[in-house]
C-alpha cells in the first residue's frame, strides 16, 4: 500500500495541478502518479468527485437564480441606457433559451411516450 492516498492526488487534480506538479507536491515520481491516475478505481473516484462538484454547483446556481433574475429586473429601471439594454437583452435571451429547452423537453417526452406504447 502506497503512502500517497488517492484522495491526495484527487484533490490536487481537481485544483488544476498537472501530474508533474502533483508528483512534486506529494514527493512521488511522475510515473507513480500516472499509474495511479490510470487505475479504474481511481478513475471511478475522480468521476464521483466531479459529479459531486457539479451537483453542488447546480444546487448553488439554482438556489441563487431567483436573486439573479430579480437583479436583472431591477436593472431594467436603471438610469443608464446601456445597463437597461444589457439587462433586457439578457432577459430576452434567457427567456428564449428556456422556451427552447421547454419545447425540446416536451418533444423528448412525446418520443419516450410513443416508444413505450
């Protein structure tokens, strides 16, 4: 069993360290780090950590989306015309994207229902 934990390598990888930087930081050879990163169990662990980060980020963004929308709405009343234009442009763009996604979701649901019948 190696003295270097997979978690130590994982944390550095997730912080953007290169394999060479990780080997220097953990005082291991680049070959050792490379071998560990290639192992299926390490790849699985990395995937799980990345998914947790994405889930946490999605939760954070979702929980603050109403606040962000309210900020854009308040900016529509700005005295600065460019600020008003940019806020209006963003709101319209987001609305269009939401409508498109909603339409695509409906079409996907229709297809799934047709296939399951």
